[in-house]
């Protein structure tokens, strides 16, 4: 017998040990291993199905988010447009009110200026009248020192008043 050639007895015992090992594995270990593999396969299939459902749900959520974002942008644009219109209207009203108020102030100033001008003119006329009377009085006092000149002046005045 050589080193490489096995003997019949060794082959018999190796075969018998292998068959007993197969029997023991089939009796005690094969079912739990197969059940574990089946459970693992089932859990992998369930996980894949859940992943597929989650992917579909994510796509749905993404579409909903995009739709909501589009609607929000449209609403934002509408609000901004309305705000611009309100701003323009308020600015226009303020300009109109300011113009009207400015026109009123200008008109009041013109009336005040005219009233002050008329008052100044009346005051000047009064002062000129008073001054003229004072000058005339002084001149008349100088010229009418004698009674003949006074009588002549009264006669002239009466003649003029009858003619008018």
C-alpha cells in the first residue's frame, strides 16, 4: 500500500461517517438551515417590495411637492402683483391728495397776498389822504391868514359844488 492509495477499511469507515453525518445533518440541521434561508428570502422579497412601494410613494410625494411649489409660486406672484397694484394706487392717491393740498395752499396764499396787498393799498391811500389833508391844511393856514382870502376860497368852493 502506498501513501496515495486508500485502504478498503478506510474507505468503508469514511463512507459510514459521511452517511451518519448526512443523516444527522438532515435530521437536525437541514430544516433549520432551509427555514432560515427561506425566511431570509422572504424578508428580502418583502424588503424589495417595500422599497418599491417607498420609491413609488416618494415619487408621488415629490410630484405633490412640485405641484405645491408651483401653486405657491403662482400665489406668490399673484400676491406680489396685487401688492404692486395697491402700492401704485396708494401712491397715486397720495400724489393726487398732495397736489390738491398744494393747490389749496397756493390758492390760500394768493388770497392772503391779495388781502394783504389790498390792506396795504388801503393803508397807503389813508396815509396819502391824511398827508394830503395835513399838507393842504398847512398850505391853507399860510394862505388864509387874512379873512378876504378865506371868503374867496369859500365862494370858489361853493361855485364848484353847485356846478357839479
